[in-house]
C-alpha cells in the first residue's frame, strides 16, 4: 500500500464524446491521477493524458452492455483511493445528470474520503448545439425538459407523458430503444407534425443524425441506422436545424 499518498477522489465529467470538450479542470485532474475508473461512454483518448504509471480500470456502463454493478464501483472507488491515493472517476457527460455521480460521492464521503466534483459538458445541451439547434429560442420555445427514457426498472419514465402535454423542448436521454412508445405518446397528444431529431454518438466521428417529424421518425431512424448511445430532441426548435430550413426553402422554390 502506498501510505505516503492521501486518499482522494475526483468525479470528472468527460463531456459528450469529443475529447476536446473536456474542461481544463477535468484535464488537470486526469493528469494528476494515480487511478482512473472510466465508463464506456468516455473517449479513451483522454486516458493518454494520465501519468504513464496511472492505473486505468474500465467499469463500462452503457445500455445493453454488461457492466460492473454500481455497488461494486462504489467499493472500487474507495479501495483504490485508500491503496493508491488520487482516484479520478471519469464519467461521460456530466456526472450529476443521470450519471449516478452523487451516489458515488456520498458513498466515498461515508469513509471520510474527500471528493471533488468537476462538472462536465452534458450531451443535453452540447449535442443539439453542435447540430445548430437551440433548446430555447425567442418566440419558439420558452423552456426545455431533460428526461430519461428509462427508469431503474427499465420502464418508460412517466414524466415523458407529462412533458408531452407541454410546448417545451424535450431532450430525452437513454430513450432510443423506446422511441416507438415515445412516438405514440406524442401522437396521442396531437403532435404528429412536431419536428424531432435523433443523434447517435453526438460530437464524435461516429455521429449519426436523423431528422423528421414525430409521424415519420421511425422510418428516418431506420434509414439512418440510428442506435445507442443517442439522444432525442423534440420540439419546434428542431425545425431550425439547417437541413430542415433547406428543405423548407426547396419546397417554396418548387411551389
């Protein structure tokens, strides 16, 4: 055991996927790490920034992929901090937005291990922005809801039904697999013509985008072969996407 090193944990948000979208503070934490426990959605190029002797442990957490259970990850955080010193818990996006970062913080602090939090750039805001879609826009959208498509019991969140009744922009994480159900809910609310965007692996070289309306999105998703990980953005603001605007212009020119 390396007793000369004080146990410490830093929860770092790695951003949406593009390695350059990590914060300066997050990068500095990686560069000072003795151990890095990283998730499946983290860009592994970030690991190259760690000291050469740093221990790197994959604890992949992604829908549909076998992963270490959260209780085990909590325990590993504490064990590695006590043995090696500074542990960086590297999580995709922001660790406190559907990332279970708060659970990890509370567990570590119960062992009197200090925990620093480094917020990450969330896919919630960054992925639509990269597509030139604002989540809010004067005279278009006054607010946005951030929702999960799947609860801990793998059921569709009831909040989506409530959100579908509003005029707000909806951003749904972990909902690609439940797209047919989400579509039916929106159609039942009379929103078949509402613009919708799907983005898989946003901000990375593997990014895929599907644009359509609620009524057509299943066909568009199949055409673009959209899978996970991905986000769903629903609302009039999606109609501001450059490709939507080009389509409108082309239609006007032909009329």
